[in-house]
């Protein structure tokens, strides 16, 4: 993590190394960095954005005009935007504008929008320049970083996609300041995850003063984003295609995904991951490695963030069936990321159903 010597004075640059290295720029008022981040040789730019960001996308377009020919593609927000028909709409816009291999796509929105934009960039002419400009906390600390792109099919989420590194990620904290508070709090689940799997300073900052930590205008909030992005950048730098280490980012997600499915995607991702982390912590405790105090810390921190830490008792069979289907999709055994201790993640592979149920009883309400 380094202060940015070039350009915006108030920016931190976190590098992602390895194949397709790029920088993540974090700061306030850093949207004017987008043009420079596109690189030389780009003529046309497609900004993919949701309806709620139409005005800001038009403003972003203004900053790029004169240097680039800029088109806008407005797409449905959230999961409704991650459909092949929406990708086809973007391909059509690009085709009609004669987009070439040296042109570029900007993903401007939350995690679903940057996933779709990334997929469009990865597939057009087998890959054009991509710059991700996440506008939500979840997008900044997770979705837009790391090069996972994709769309959903009727059979499931993210079944079609590509690992495709962006040329840059520009995270402007001013964009988060206007988000609804419950969206910010839900985004904190991924921040807390980074704290437990790798960066305990995150947990200390939240525990010190949760109101300050979750205030998008505070220095503490910015520090939390930087620390979380730092965790993700380090992990994807060493394991871009999830051959090993990257799997630790799935902490809380195995049960979390099953809860999202059971709730027909009406729960926020962060809320489901919060319950999933408490569950994973209980698994870690029951397998004998994770101290009670660390499990309790999960509950107290998530509680302070008003995130859920339990789930109705009668839903176990449904959740288990969903996790089993997920397992089949991976042609492997059911796997959970658990903690042996704070910041010591490990894989629990093929656990007994009795153990899984025992952990569920600990989180059942
Ligand atoms: N969201 C988990 C990952 O990017 O690997």
C-alpha cells in the first residue's frame, strides 16, 4: 500500500501483482483518474452503469470526452443485470459502434454491474481493456477486485464467466457516502471477513467505535477499505484462478450462499455471509481448534453492525440440500473455510453431516 505520488493527492494505491498486474486506487474524489487509467491507444469507451447512476455516469462521460469517444450502456441493477440478454445488449452497442480490440469498457456500479461489465470486456473480441469503478462498499472490497466476472443462468448464479483482470480499479469513497446505511452495514460483512481470515486490525477498529468505523467520511472507514482491499489484493496476487489460497475469501460463503438461495435472493449478500461466518466459526470450534473467545467475537462484532447471527431452526434440510448441490457442481466434497485461530484459515473437507448439524444448532434461532 503506497501513497499515490502521481495525480490525485488524496489517493492510496494498492497493487495486484502476478498475471495481469494492476493498481487499485482508493481515495476521495478520484474519479478523475479514470481517463488516465484507461491507458494509451484507447479510442472508444463504453460505460456500463445502472439506472440509479445515470447522472453520475453522464458526468463521468463528460470528464472523458475530448480524449475518447464515450458511449453509455444503462443496464438493470443487481442480479437482473447479470443475464445473457443484458450482455448481448452491451455487445450490440459495441458492435454498432465498431468497437475494436483497442477500445475499453468501464464497469460503473455495484458488484453485479462490475461482474457483467467485466464479462462483456472479457468476451468482446476475446478481451478488451477493462476499468472497474465500484460504487458500493461490497464492490470496492470484493466484487470489483480480483477479476472474477460473470453472469447467471436459470440454473444458478455465476455459472458462466471468466477470470479477467481489469487494467485498474478506481474506488472513489465519495460514492459510498451517499449509500443507504443498511447497504453500507451489509457491505461490512466482507470487511469483517477480511478481519477474521487475515487482518485482525480491522476487527480492532470496528470494536473501538462502530459508529466511527462505519461512517464513510471517517479516516477509520477509509483505513478499513484499504486494509480489506489489501487482503484481497494479496490473496488474488498469489492465486488469481482460485487454485488454492483464494478459497479463503469464501469464509462464511458456503452456508451464506445456501441462505441467499433459500431466501430467494431477498436477503442482502452481506447478511447471509454474516450468518455463514458465525456458522463457520462454530464449525471451527466444534472441530476443536477455534477458541470460544474468537467465536464470541464473531457474534459481538456482527451484532454491533446489526448484521444477523442466527437463522430459523427448521431450515436445515433445505440449506444442506443446497450446499450438497453446490458440492456436486464442483465435483468434489463439501468444503468449508474454517479458522484454526484468528487469521489462520484452513479448509474443512468432507465433514460429517452430524458435525454440520451440530454447528447449525448453535446458530439456530
Ligand atoms: N469473492 C470471492 C473471490 O473473489 O474470490
